[in-house]
């Protein structure tokens, strides 16, 4: 009887505690980031790009504080902190280029409905011109390229995905659900004036990118590779965006 009771407790811990604790960490980190941004706006009267950077930094620091605790939710290897090999890095660089090209094509199809259109440069330019950092290149680079890549991968592929994989969802179910949640965290990508509201095709493209990030995390058990892939994709968009606004 005692053995069965102990086994039941262990199962509850695996199927409920980890994902609930992970979601709690993410929500609390998000709320702390919002609160710090609000206080910074009141005290220092900073603008929107600076607010976005403040939020990202506070979100990241809160996550780091949580996972650095002695009794953290997961072990250091479960978070994916291990040194990647050179071959794996080269694979991720190649994947990032392919994903970026696919992402551009998906945006063209999603906006114009025609990949063969000759005005694809104008389509992408008009889409990128609606982004909100046109006067703050360095802030956009820090927040959307550097800090976002680290904080999002730490939150979604570092904490949420391995926690969900311990439930009935298993590995691939956790990858899919994490990708969906991660996509919902990017409304500025698939909802805008240029897109005339919600764009399902571009939303699916974001989900697919999240799915590939999840596969990289699962296949190589390495969070640094996910951060690198995320960083490179955002960097490619930043380079195009920085040219568009000049």
C-alpha cells in the first residue's frame, strides 16, 4: 500500500508539478517584467523602444534568478546548458538561413497571396516599416535580436518544453504546444496594419519556426543551439529592416 501511494505521489509530481511550476515561473517573470517597465516609464519617462528593452531585460534576469536557485525545477543538463560541437553549430547556421528564406516567402504569400509577384521587395519593405523601432536601431538590436533570443529560448525551450515533455504530451506533444504558446507571444509578427489584422499563413510560419527550434532542443539537448538559431533569424530580419528604414 505504501509503495503504491509513493508511486502515485511521484506520478503526480511528474505530470503536474513540473509543468505547473514552469508556467508559474514564466507568468511571474512576465509580470515582473511588465511591472519594472511600468515603473521605469513613471520614473524615467522613457519611450516605447526603451520600455520594450526594459521588459526583456527584467524578464530575462528574473528567469535566470529562478533557474539559478539551489533547488531549481530542472537539473542543469535538463535546461540544455552544455557545450555544442562545431558540426552542430554549422548545422544550425545552415538551418537558420533556410528558415529565414522560407520565412520571407511565407510573408510574401501571406501578404500578397502570390510568391511570383515582382513587387516582393515593396511588400517586405511596407511590412517592416510598420515595426515600432525606426528611430532606435541599437535598442531594437539589443531587445529584439540579443535579449529576446536568450530570454525566449530560456523560457520556452529551456523551461517550458522539458517540463511539458514529462507529462502525457511526451516530447513531440511538448514541442507542438510550446511552439503554439511561443507563437502567441509574437502578435506583432502576424497581426499588423499591413497584414490587415490576423494573418493565418504567417501565424503558421511562426509556429513552424517554433517547431524547428523545439526539434533542435530535443535532438541535440542543447539550449545554446536554440539561442543561436533564434539569434541568427532575428539578425537577418534586423539587417533587412535596418536597410528598409534608412
